[in-house]
């Protein structure tokens, strides 16, 4: 029996710490381009209670998303012990390419995956690099893609990276800008023969809604009416995103778990996209509610959003790497532990994966 196995992981957490207090000097505007009535201090206080975020990381000016991706990838390759030239695929999930300071448009040509291949010094022409743009669930979708390629006999080893520098597309006049951050996370996924049924990628579920949901997360103009130009910034309809996620993500998680053939009591950890602390807690509670369980078990959901913020595609692989290295207090993984990955983001897209820890 062959399964997709995570052979190694790595993360690149930028050194620049941006605390909530750093936003006290900001002048925030409403969605109607009117100055907020509340003071920045009050806005930040409410923000922290809802999102759980107290600080986040921004990449240094000299670093691009592909730089962060390559750093995380190098750690994952080293951790796996494989020869980098043996990689069949490099999949880089992102949303905005290599946004550099002062740029008005993303740099997407050549692909970030091609840049990562060069930065890693991989010369094997059979190693195919490509990008994946799927909103925040992009890294997890890359894992699903690689598994499908493995089963089709096209590849056996893939490097899957999630990297974004969201700080380069933030509107400083928008209070939602405090949610987002920069970072990168990576894994090496291999197709291996396993002797235990509970190991490896067991099942996956994907959902996409592109009607009115499509503009819940989008690029738009600055909220500040005095800010001229054609620059576009990351925008989010927070309430709509929350309602959509709470309505659909628990169902996708249940479908994925049910496909795996294992019970909810078997779950040891849920790695959910670090979008918003209250939203993630509500999603997991609703998920357990679908099985008639009023409250989730304690410590079922590790989190790093409090100090890393929402780095989009990088949140899950970064969180997974922290737990895998026992760098997040109170959490550890053992061979055979059943874990559930889940994400939601622009599109709107949702995905989930059940995995038996190897």
C-alpha cells in the first residue's frame, strides 16, 4: 500500500515583529471612506479580542516571497534527508507573487516556483516547478495536487511551499490590515509504501463558491479618500467571510473525516488556517457539533496566530512545522496520530485533508 507521506518540514518566520501598539498612530477609515469614530486605541483593543492577534511578522525590505519560500524549502529538504535533485515537483502556493516595496503590481514572471528552484540550486530538468493561486487554502491544495500526481504515476516526491508577503499589499487606513502578515512554510511529500493503514494522506475534500462570494476577499482602492493613484490593496468583507466559513468549513471537515473511515474520537489535532482566533474556534466547535459533541477536546487545535498573524498560505505549514519540532508548548505529534488540516480563503475556496502522522 502506497501513501503520500510528509518526509520533512520547514518554515521561515520573518524577524521584524510588528506589535498592535505600532498601529496606534494610524488613522483608520470605515468602508465608506469616512474616518473611524473610535480612537485607534479602542479599535486595536476590539481587534485583539476578536482576532486574538497581538503581534505579527513582516519581511525585511530586501526579502521577497520567493526568498522566504526558498528559506523554508531548504529547511524542509534538510529535515527530510533527501537529495534535492531527486525532487519531481516544486509547488509554490501564493497570492501576490514577489511584491517588492514601491511596486504597483505583482511580479509573477517567471513563476515563484522557478525562482525557488534556482535559489535552491536545483539543476535537474525533470524537476517541474509551478505556482498555485487558490487563496489561503493554496498550500493545502498543493498537497492535494501532489497526491493526485503521485497516484497517477507522474511523480514520487514533491516540495510544497506556501509563501506570501501580505505586508506589501496592505492599506494602512484599513483596520483589517492589522490581521495580515508575512511568512513561508514548506514540506517534502513523498509517495512511499506503508505497512500501517493509518499512515499518510487518507482523504481530502475541496469546495469552491464563486458567486457573490467571489468578492468577499479581493483587491480594492484605499479607504482613504485623499490617497490618489491606481494602487490596489487587499480588502476583506470580514462579516461575510466569517459567516461563509462557519456555514461551510465544518461540513467540509466532516466530509473529509468521514471519507477517511475514522471516528472523530480518533482525531489528535486540527491544523486550521490561522485566519482569526474567534472564527477558528467557532469552526471547530461547529465541526464537533455535527457529531453531537457540544465542546471540542482541550488542546485539539494548536494556534500561532497570536504572535504570527495571518500569513495566508503560510499559516498551516508554519504551524505544522512548529508542532512537529515541539516548538509550540503543549503540543506534540506521535506516529499514527490522526490529524485534520482545513483552510478557507479567497475564491471563496475551502479544503480539508485527513492525515495519519508518520
